[in-house]
C-alpha cells in the first residue's frame, strides 16, 4: 500500500496492508535492488509510512499511529502506539518535531508533538483539527509553516498555518480540486503543490505563496495528460525537472516534464505491476 525510504537512502520500508506487516529492505547503492531484512507483523494493516528526519524512527498509520525504532542495520522494533481513531496517512514536519495524521473516517487531522529522546507522542493543542470530507492525506511545506490536506470526498484541499511553538493547525480556507483528491506533493523548491485527482484522472497544480501558504492555480491546471488513469501517487525527481505518476487504473507510471512555471507535460509512460499505489525516489 505504501513505500518509503530512510534519509540516507540505505533502507526501504513497505507497508503490507493486507498482510498486516511492514517489510524492511536494504538498497544496493549501485543497482538499486532491494534485499529483505525483516518482515514485522503489525496489529492492523498499515496504510502509510513516514521516516523521522533523523533516520532513527518509523511512523506507521496502522489502525493507530505506530512508532518503531530503526536499528543501524535498518531493522525495526516496536516502541509505542497512539491515536484516538484510525488514521490512514501520517507525515512529519521537516524538523521531526510534529506528526500529523489524516483520518478518512470520522474525519479530521490528528496532531502530535514528538519527543525524539523518549519516543513519546503528545497531542498538540486543538487536535484533532477539522478539515474537509474524508481526508486522504496531509503534507507539510518544506518551510514547516503550512500544512495541506487532500479531502477525498470533499473535492478540495484544506490549507493550514502551523503554529511554530505548539504545532497547532490554524485553518486558512479550502481550495477546490477535482474528484477524489488522494495524494499531495511539492516540487523540490516548495514553490508548487500538486494533487492527484484519482477519479478525474488529472493532477491539479498550484503556486504556493511562501508568506501566507495560499494556493493559486497554475496555468493549464488541472493537467489531463498523466500517462494513464487513476493517478494515486506522485514523486518529483531531485533535479526538479520530472514528475513520476503512479496510475493505478491502467498499471502505468507516467513521466511528466515540469516547466519553469510549474506546468506539466507528458513525456511517456511505462507499464508496471498490478495497482501501483505508491513510489519513492531514492538517491
């Protein structure tokens, strides 16, 4: 269901939702091939994963927010579990101080302050925070100042300012997108935000105001040429020139060029296995 890597690019982690486990792999730096280290059972099927910037912790949205320690060999060990309702997505701010999770049902965004010394999670003031209908995912801007939520059945993205001291989310309004927005990603500079519209087979693109966090639609958005149907996940390459789109409806990855104004154009697509839902670029 989800895949992520540690900051060093040495280890890969895969959430096996149907198998209720998390698989850990080492990554060969020359070939990119992955070798299984371990397969750790979880109490519930994990939907999403996020690695702490220190590379020492893995967070999983698995019926709760589950926290695991990452050993020097990449293997995982359980630390704690916490959440009042089952999240389906989890992310961190760039410093690793705050953790946010999306609850598809009953809705809302959970916020926690994370103590990296003790491994404890403490709810931030005001959590959970109201968003649109059935949040699918949440992302924090590289500046750490803003958070954005894809509202799956709300056809919108909710914008929040983040209180730097407490981690509290302050609503800034919603912007419309198309049907079933599922995944959010920034370009490498944080200048542009992109949203997959799973049922509309499009990607919405926005310019991000670096002072307020407000979103302005890009010229040509929503972009219709994504290399397939059912865009589920997107990732931007380190050079900021290309975007990769996992299209679950057609089992393809679309390769899109990113122009200087943030616009997208399809270069080509390649076939994948069944139902590509997640991807990660490892340097």
